[in-house]
């Protein structure tokens, strides 16, 4: 790529008058720099390393970066991330690549059910790692969950069909029998308000001819129910009426409590969160300062269902034998 094209793409300002007129490739990692490359960074030590490795051009935005070699093209931009992704968009012009913004729930199900991920890349939420992955990948489909970064690549980035709806045949809070594409999947370990999310992912897979297996469906990391006794030991469900439900999002707590309220008014629920966390529909959540306090609440409170936010089942005592939920 010519230096003048770099300036036009990034709206950058050239601070030197180098003799070089073009660069060979681009990277954001100094260890990957080879003779003739463009390097993008705001880190002085990384830039020094890139220069030593033979960089022909540097893109940066930090006012404190000093020009150390007048033979190199030093290009100052207003926003380094935005400039990097402008270069990515330029590279993508010659590719027929699709970009999709997934929610965390959608991505969890996609990873769970897809059996072959060829021609598909899941993008990290770190801009430098995302930049390198796109630059060096030959995939046609890219999936990410960071809305800001994904829209830097494609302002009108695609999302899954929010109107996708799945036929639920029977359900409890912890198991669902549902129908997708004329097939019935019986008593899968999934909560009912995640089934429509699963349907969105299935539509995506069908549309892109990605092979998948719905027999793999189980609880995602976002909603993990565990039957326990009064000492927090994991129990066989037939021997316990207490469930601790670990979740990493407040929306699932709200939906689950609404489900319980509608389907089982007798069920006593409590909610555990870090201090000052607000949960819709909960006037007085049980705030915990640390894991020990969360354990004490679970041991001493009366409940059938305890929703535990921002912790996972590792807080429970370890046992030699694992039980399935049912």
C-alpha cells in the first residue's frame, strides 16, 4: 500500500519526509514486524521494537510519542483504533466477508451446537487481537460481541433475527421440550426463556449452511442451576427442594422470577448480588461482600430458589460424585 493511500484512509498527518513510498504489510504486534511493514501503536517501547525490526511506517495518536527516525513515515491520527479499522475495511473490500454482532447468550449457543466451524471466526473483544485475526483470516463469516468494535468494522453490522420464535411443548424452569424444524427435542436442560435465543442461532446456522447438533443443548454458563442441601452440598434433585441458580446477568434473574411467579406461587425465591446492585422486581436483594458472606446467606436463608449473581458454582463444596440435575 502506498503511503499517500495510508494518509487518505486514516486522515492522518505525516510528521516526517521519508524516502519510502509504500509499505508491505501491517501489524499491531512489534514481534510480527518485518522489513517494510506498517506498525500501529501508542506504546513507546513497542514502537522502538518495531523500528528496530524494520518498520517503514508508524501510525499513532498519543501526543507524547516522539519521532526517533526521520527515514520512517510517522503518521499521527486522531484515534488509533478507528484508523486501524479503516485499514481493515479497506482490506475487506476485496473479500466477500459477513460480520454479525451476537449477544453473549447467542454466542454461547452457537459454540455449543455448531459441529464444524470452518469458514467462521469468532472475534475477541480486544481491538488489537480482533484487528490481527481479521487481517490474517481467510474466513467468510466473522462473529463478535463487542458492539462498538463491530460497528467500527461495519456500521450496519448484521444481527440475528430477534423475532425468531420456537414452539415449546412442555417446560419447567429447568427443562424444556421444544420443536425446531419439525424435530422434537425432549426435556433438554435449558430454561424456557433461552429457547427463542437458541432458535435465532439455528436460523443463522441454517442460513449459512453450518452443521449443528441440537442434542448438544444444555445450560449455558449464563444460567446454571444446582440442587443443594442446607450445608451447600450438591444433591440429587429428588432429595432436595433447594436450588442455587448461578447467573452472570440480571435479565435472566428477572425472567426466571417472573416465570416462577406465574407458574409456582408457592416457590420462595431470594436474590444474592454484590452491594448496591439493582435488580428489576427485587426490592431487597441479599447483598454479599465476598464469597464467605454469600455462602452464609445460602446456608441461613429460607428459599426454594436462590439466584446468585456474579459468582459461580465453584463456591459450593467439592464432592466426589457429580449428579445430573434430574
